[in-house]
């Protein structure tokens, strides 16, 4: 019997619109999420949840060990940026901000993360993106300097 490769890698990715501008509108966000899901799936990864707010988004994937996460995020940002421009979803200049957060989970944490992402609109009635993002960094014990976080609009 041949040895196999077994894996269980779950990653939540978070990134923001450049300048944290609120440019992702409800009338086209679902189409954007479907497009990003297609990119992720075409790269051989499994989309578990995707949602966001007008100024940022979260997606949660089951990732194969052959995937280079930074390449995947770069492709998602580049292609979705072109898609938004091609579809003329906004009359403003749209770009994703440089950088992203990536947080790993065990299989026992899947359902809470999926629910958390699905409930972004409700969640952000109580907390800002800045509070949320800093909480992620602290929860996952990631050292950071304020000046290297996203550009925040206060």
C-alpha cells in the first residue's frame, strides 16, 4: 500500500479597500463574492465562506498544501480589482489595499468562523473594522506595529 498525503488546512483571509473607502456596495457585493469564489475554486481551493463590509472582506478556505497563500491572495486581489473596473461597479477609483491578514483554524473551529463571516453586517454594528482586525492579531498572538497596519479612516 502506498503512502498518501493527508492535510487539513483552514485559513481565513481578511483585506481592505485601499484607503478603507466604503466602495463595495450591496447591489453588487454578491456578484463580487461569486467572482472571488470562482477564482479560489479555479485555483483548486475550497471556499467555505465569504462576506464583508463596504470597506473590507473576509473569506475562509480549505487550502491544499500545494497552494501558496500569498499567490492566491495576489490573484484574488488583482483579478477582482479588474472585474470591478470592467463591470463599472463604482465610478470611483477602486483598489485593494496592500497587505492582508491570514489566520488558521482547526476543524473544530469551522462552524464558528463560517457563522462569524456570514454575520459580518450584524457584527460590525457593534465593532469597527480596526477593533476587529487588532483583536484578530492579538488573539492569534501576532506582533505588530500600528504604522504597518492598514490605513485607517477615523
